[in-house]
C-alpha cells in the first residue's frame, strides 16, 4: 500500500494506492475513523461499474448506512441531468450535511459526484474510488468537478476537494485495452510537463504498461499522483502552474465537443491534442522537431494510440471551440506547450498563422 498526500492544510487528503484495497477492512476502519464524518454513505456509480464493484464498495463501508445510485455510463451522460438525479435521491430521502458521497467509477462519475457534493446543501463530503487508469492518475485528484455543456467540455463545475482517494489497482484488470491506452495518454502528459526521465521510462516500458502489468501500474499511478499533488498544493485553482496539467487538452476538448461527447475517450483526444501541442511547440521554435516526432512515436507506435484527429473538423470550428476554452483570458487563447521534454510552459502570444498551420497539417503532424 502506497500513500501520497495532497497538502492543502485542513483540506488536505491522502491518496491510497495498492492492490485489493476494496477488500481491506483495516483500511476501511482507518478511513472511517480518521477521514469520514459519522454519517450515511451514498455510493454513486454507473451501469458498467456497478455489476463489477458496487457490492465490494458497499462491503467496504459495511459499518455505515450505505445506499447507492446507478447512473448511465459514458461521457454523453456527464450532464446537469445526471447531477439532478443525485439531488432527487438525496432530497427525497432527506440526506443531511453529514452524508458522504462516494464516486465509484471513472472520470465521468467522479466529476459528476464531486459537483453534486460541492453543491448539495452548499457542500457535503465526498470520496473518490476511481476505477479507470485515467481517473486513478488524474481526474480523481485535485478537486476539479463538473459537467459538460453542448458548447464546451467541463464548462460548468467547481473546485472541490475529496476527503480521500482510494486507488485499488486490482480494478484495472477488468478494463478494456482501449481504456488502458487512454489512461496512458494522461500518464505521458506528466512526463512531458514535469519529468523527462519518467517520459522516457514510459516509452521503454510501453509493452508492459499496455498489457496492464500490476507492479509497473502501481509505480505509474504513484508517480503521477505525486506530481499532481505537488502541482495542486502549489496552485489549487489553476491561476498559474496547474494549467500545465492541461497539455493537449485545449485541442483535445475541441475534438471531443466537435465530434460529440463519447465518440472518443477523453484520453484518446488528449493523445491527439498532445501531438498537436508538440507540433505547435516545434513550429514556434520551443522544441526540436525530432522531440516532437518522438512524442508522436511513443503515443502512436509504443502505446497504439490514434493521434490523427478526425478530418471533418474545420479550422473555423477548432478556433471557435478553443475560444470558449477555460484557459482563454480576455479573449486571448492560452496554450500549454513544451519548452523541452519534461518542461511544460504557458503560451499566450501564438501567431495565428502558426496555429492555423498546425491545424491544417493535422493529418501529418510531427512526421
């Protein structure tokens, strides 16, 4: 069992990583005594995860009054309507401020549950039990919660930290290969923005990671959570360095919105967006073109990701969607780019012609 702490003073919390955590009653007792309030538990999950892990999660909280809500699976259901389903259950059953919501699922469930917790009775506690690699290394940590809007991804939400994160690596064994690869796109981001040696290590161990090697996965999750915990402790509300965690996301979110939520997994569009960001970084002279090619090669060949975005998204559509991105300030686009492998940077003065050149060459970036 490994523990990474997010240092936010009184709102700090542990990320517990290890195999078999959902069956660890010692851990359950410790969390119940040291982390949670003495109130009721409501587990929020979806119709894919529930048959696999809901019973285990209920058993984990066996000493509490525990109920559950099962939502529809998928990014297309990451909406205010899903949040309203949670509100309806909580209000009709008269759950009070001592209630703890537990998000049992991937990033969609975690974001929806966190937003419901942030807003129900003006804020109740919640716990993250992420069941995808992407959620374990990224979305369950840091307190970003919210839902999508038809005009933009994650445009409605709140910063609201969980009380703890329980990352049971055993649950990764039931993930489809596509979900593992999507998670590895977010994993790669951490190496690119903060740790060059980790990035190269990922490329060297790609085959084992794609196959879900449990020992290496635990190491990867710990490394990513450590990096994210450091960044969040420094900049909780993304006024500075935390923005670097959005490498590839400005392009990626535009692709997700343009193609319809759920067509591509979030991590898949992040892979596409990361290659686009690398290409733009090379065009403006921040990184060597060979480094941009290496980034594409690791994502595409080593991890087996699709890195070429859909051809039917027009440049005008990209620009319109990116203009609505949360990182836009006073009408000016901000991009997360690379000064070097292992060194992310914020750019807000990109020449329009350079951006358009990257968008025009989307099918042959970094070649």
